[in-house]
C-alpha cells in the first residue's frame, strides 16, 4: 500500500510539472502529431447497413473514421480481442489510444499495459471501465475516461422492463406461443402485480436514481443503499428511503436491482451468504456487472427457488461462453449485453468519444465527470 501511494505521488509530481496537465506518458498529442488509435467493437455483419445510426459496431466504427483519417491519424478497428494471436494484440506495442465498449470489452490487463509503450489514453465508449486494470493504468500514468451519462436512460429503462418481465412471469407465456401451447395456469401461478412490492436498488447513482424515478408511478415501496445519501429534496421527490446498512435492506425487498460498479470490494459481493439474507422468492435484476455475483451461488439459489427469477444482460466473461450456467438455469430472463447500446445511446457515446478525442488532440482537459483515472488517481466509485 505504501509503495502504491509512493508510485502515485511520483506520477502526480511528474504530471504537475508538465504543461498539459493530465498525461504522464508524453502527455498530449501535439498539433499535427499523427496518432495510432485502435477501436474494439462488436461486429454487426448484415445488420450494420440496416440503420445509418448504428454506430457502435466494427463496420461503422463510431462514425469517426473519416474525421480521424482526414487529420492524418491511423484508425484500426477490430472485434478480435482475445488470445496472444488476436488482432488487438498485434497493435498493443505501438498504439496511442485504445477505445472499447462494455458490450464487447477489450480486457486491458497489467500485462497489456506493460507492453503498450506508446499508450496514453484508454476510452470507454459507454459507461463502465472495469475491463481495464485501473490500478495498473494509474501506476503507468495513463488516463482512463468514459462517456459519463451516455446510456443511463437506456439502462434504467431496461431494468424496469426486466422487473416487469420477471414479476409478470412473461417469458413462459411467450415461449408457449412460440411452441404452439396454451396453458394459462403455467404462467399465472407465479405472476404478480408490481404495485405494493418493495424494490431496493444497491447503488443509486445516475442509473439507480433514474430507475427509482420510473418506479414511483407503480406505487412501490422504494429503498436504496449507496455510499452517499441523496439530498433530502430529491429523496422526497422520488419517494425513496435510504438504508445505510445493506444487510438490513435486503430481507425487506421483493425485488433487488444491482446498480453498483464492479470494484475489488464488490467483486463476488452477492455470494451464498448475501443471497441467503434475501427473501425467499426474491427477484434480482443485474445490469451492472456479472462478476458482482457469485456465479454458482446464483445458479444454486435459482434452482432451489430462493431466487424466484434472475434477469440481466451482464456476464463474466463477455461474450459469455456457450456452457455458461446462467444460460440454462430456470426462471431466468438473460440477454447479451444490450441495455446500454440502444441506437440513442450509441449516438450519445459516439459523440462523447469524438469530443474527448478532439480535446486530447488539443491537449485540453475532458469534462471532469468523464475521468476514471487521472494523474494516477482513481475516481471515487472505483476506490
């Protein structure tokens, strides 16, 4: 710990003596300086041409290729990100900027950071930078930033949808229609109204607050646990009650929604013991990060009925392997990681990424809320 603090102090000292103010490695792109930028996105194949605003894929590359290349920069885009012979690995030694998304994350390990001698900037097109070893990035003097707020509405709406899908036992009914069946009892025996139920969110940042606001008209009892309590006026407006002790909140909830970032403190947070504190039959929605859950503990609790239903779009790792047990457990409504990559969200995070690149080329600071690592320090939510 002392060594880590000393390293960070040294980084800050180097940065403070620099004219740019925020890069410890070569600090900023000088005017006319050509940079190698690599983007890692999912491949859209035949869907790439179906919507001109479908920007978050390999084929459309955030819509910034012409702009970057017209300024003399090299822009490499790929979906091949895993293993020693992947396309990304070939560019690690000499890239300056790496752009990735939470939906098809390029895992930036300490080993990759060590190899990336020219790397200065790691950008997340979206929200959530836990695919990066943030401690290693901080120690190396890298800047890590994301497009804060770009898909919070998208994720909050998706969470509300998943709550309703689980509460109303929707998927078995849908599957009956697909399979040519008709069995009302097979759906109705575990379908409930949302009104009057207690919904608790673990984490009440931008997404958690938007979810609570959207739940208010449903007449739920709303609870939230977070490291910070909302201002009294906002708390009153939303109609949510703060519970400082998570162990006190969980047993009260009919629905638990996970809205906390993945950190070393939250990794595996929902283990057998924590899940055991919840009500029998609890519904869980997790669009935060898959690794916050103990994978096997979730499977066992769903199979036993202690978890009445589990839904989310986040897995560990991503893409999820074909044998991932969450694919096959009962009473689940899982999808690939889609909640934050609506077309509206893509337009916002593409624009935000371009804005930060423009500022980087000019040696200007980013909006303060976008920084995840700056001057050797992690943002508060990742500490």
